[in-house]
C-alpha cells in the first residue's frame, strides 16, 4: 500500500513509461521527468535491478545528465542484503527523483520487495519525490503487478500472472509495450481478477504522468489505453476453465494520446489540450 502522506504535504508524481522511450533528440518523456525532479538541480537515483545488462544504469546516468540533471547515481541491488546498507539508504534519502529501468519486473520484486529500500521508495514518494520507471520498471510501481501473460486481444482464464508490486499506488494496474506486443487480453484478465483497479496499457515511447491529485496526463508518441472496470456488470472468470475465454460486460475503454488526461478518482477522461487545439468544448 502507498505510504501515508503527512499533513501539509503532497505525494510526488508517479511516471510509468511503456518502454523503448526516446533518449536523445526528442526525449520528451525523460526530459519532463528531469524537470519534475528539479531541472538543473535534479538529483536522480537510477535503480537498474530489473536488468541483467551491466551498463544499463550507466546508460541512464548519461541520458539524465545530458538532459540537464545536476547529479545522477546508479544504485544496483544484487542481493536482498544490499537493500539494508546504510550508505545506499542515505543516498536514496538525498535524491529528488527515483527511476527504475526495464528488464524483468520479478527481479525487482524478489530483490527489493518487502525491504527497507522498498519502504523508503514509498516514503520518499509520499514526501513529494517523483518516482518513474520504464517497461518492467513501470509495472513494478503499482500495488498489483502484471508479471507475465499471453499475447492477444481476448482475456482467458490463464492469460495473466500477477504478483505484488512496490505499491506506490493502488489505483491502477499497469502494462507496457502494450500495442506493440498485443497485451489487451492479459490486462483485461488482470481486471477480471480485481475490477477495483483501472487498467493502464502503455505503448512504447509513451508515459502516464500521474499527478499528486491522481490525474493521469499522457506524454509521448503513442497512446495510453485506459480500461475502466468500475461498472463491471458480469465476469465469467470464476467459472472459466484453464485456457477458456472470459466474458466481461460493462467495461469502459479510452484511448488517450499526448495532452489527454484521466482522473483515477472520478474515472473521467478528457481529451485535454488536444480538444482545445481543435476547438472542442
């Protein structure tokens, strides 16, 4: 569950990215993340634990530095013992922004989940520090995390596997590389298990900037698919056998592009700046 927000303070932005984000000439998403973290004063910690590649953290250090961040440090965690190391905890307390790279979300969950680092990430976000992540680093941000699943547009009883995430928000369940890897079916299956959450499917090079007031703003070159199961009338998930399709009635689906918004509290979508540019009221 998200950490408690102290009186007089507000939670930091939560920024899940669908993966394969632009990092150089038109790095709109990462540039905006740096700005939220303090722009020229930004002090960002990169956590590449999801990745097996040795240079992942260093790569993002260069990207964020080139985008104007004052200080960028990689904090990798190879074992759960590392997550209790005082120097690492102190470095995280100093940061004005925290970023999780892509890879395998289970590597993050099994290494960091339930540790002092996971608790501190939630606490820092509750104290106003933005936390972002790309691909696997996006999935881990929510309370319920999609671990794996089958490709395809229709949900089946065995099309998704879930696990606990870091729990920065319990309002949504996040999937990434969404349109590119045909993941609508597994997101729908996740919502059949837990209709309370809002499903957020992130295309590549596309992010959901979730404000402290739980309004989601879309940024990037693709789309965000929002699936609202709040008024779900019927689901056959409990009756479906392994591999069988699942019936779901009463879903709402929104396709949002850059400038559009979705309020996770009221569950209302808006075309936002796009509608304004077209003269729509």
